[in-house]
C-alpha cells in the first residue's frame, strides 16, 4: 500500500485497521517523511494451555529452604 499522510490516517483509522487485519502494512507520513508503520499483530500460533506440563516438572524437596548463610536476608 502507498504511504498515507497523518491527516488521512486519523480520518480513516478504522478503515486502515481493517486493511491491517487483512494482512497489509500501513506507512504513516508526516509531510513527506515516514514516521510510523502499522503492522498486523502476530497471532499466537501456540496458545498456552493450562496444565500442559502436568507431571513433567518436579521440584526438589528443599526447593524453598533457606541456604546456609542467607538467614539474615530473609525477613
């Protein structure tokens, strides 16, 4: 897409966002100088799933024990 001027971008912001959602990149110019690029937000290809690592992670029995010499730093 050709660059758009700042005023046009403000006036047609919703339409430009629609173009971005369709995969286009928009360059916004102030006068004749490019100042911003509006790009599609990357979709999360691997959405997190709660509990996906259940049973695969083990913590040591002394995980939250205070190491020797650190007693003064724990309140």
